[in-house]
C-alpha cells in the first residue's frame, strides 16, 4: 500500500484534462501554474495514434491522477475485473499516481448513464467495501472514493456521513473530497455543509475537487461541472483546509468550458486560498 498522499505534494492545484479546445490551448500555452491533471480512464485507455502521442506528452511533463466513470462500485452486477486490470496497466504505462471513483453505481445489465445512489445500509457497506478491497488488490495501492451528489436516498438506514466513514474504514481506502458535492447535498437535503465536512476523517483525504453547479430551484441544485465556482463553495474549501490542512485540489469543468485564461483564473483562486491558509498557519505542511 502507498502513502496517503498520491500526488506527493500538500499544496497543489490541478485541472481536469478534456479533449478539444481546452487541450489544444494547454498544448499551445503550456501554463506553468498547473501542478497536476486528472482524466477519466474510460476516455483515454482505448487510444493510440496522434492522440496517444499528445497524451503521452502531457504525462511526461505532469503528474496525473485518474477519476473513473464506470467502475460502478455499488452495482449488483459482478465487478468488471478486466476493466480494472486495464486501469492498472494504464497507470503503469503513464506513471499515473492515483485512481479514484464515485461512491455510487451506474450499471446492472447495462450502463445507466447516470450516477445512482447506493442505499445507506449496513449490507451495502459490507458489499461495497469488499469490491473496493478487490480493486485495490488488483491495482496494488489504495484507491480513493468520492462523496457524490445525490437527489434521493432510497432504502436509507443511516446518515450519509456515517455510511461514508464506515466504508473508508472497512475498505481501508482513501477519500476524494468533493467540496461542491457537499454544498449541493447540504442544500438539497437540508444539512449543515461545514458540520458534515468536519466529520470526514482528514487522514483519509488524498485530494479534492471543486466545481460549479446549476440552481434548478431554491432548494434544488444540480451538480453539473458546467459553471463557475460560487462564493459559498470557495468558503467551504477554506473550511476544508482548516479541518484537514492543505491537500491537492482540482478544478472540474466538464462543459461550457471558457477560454483558458478564465480557467486559469479559477485555478489561481484555489492557489490563493491555499496561500492564505499557509499564511495563517505559518507553515506549508499537511494537517
């Protein structure tokens, strides 16, 4: 098993690498203020040719992590071990530091094309933990699970925070803390976002996500990754650092991607919040 922090830096700012205009602008400008990149393995494993060479140029220059879309860790269908082995090979080929996935499911007999909530039950804790342990056996290191946004909690027997903490402990895995998802869920399910965040085990945090969302109604937020990060989410990131110390933090922007200059400005906002935390603490060490 590896050390807790896969990116080997405490303060770090990352960006999701997307094909198309964003990738082209990054190739042309090669900004020096991005510490690491993240990609979905499903979008990059079956590739070669010129695109494969372009991707290799990125992985040779920058640390990378993987954030999966289709592992479906809570699915009733058997774990797709062939896919997990391909992830392991891809990580080895490109020197990728870590693999994370959503604490949800998206398939049974076929893919559902959405992230469905796993019931918050003791049985689900045992089931999901066993599957995470098997993934970790295959890839040879801990994986990280992400706290997901959800819009209903079918079969709920316990609080979401207790469910997540139990899986982190039973599976001995890491946490990808998504700050925006905490905020989204706090509005949709009427709980205190800061209180929830502070209940998460800080020693499990591998890295973090921050993103924008869409306000469908006063009491309904949709997690889209298609808008700018709003002030309450930035403030919650400050709370996260106060709770856990600095951890590498990545900006997710999946569509409505603005020009690179605007993306870099949001990355600089992450860096400024990290710098403010360091200034208050008088040190740059992980908490």
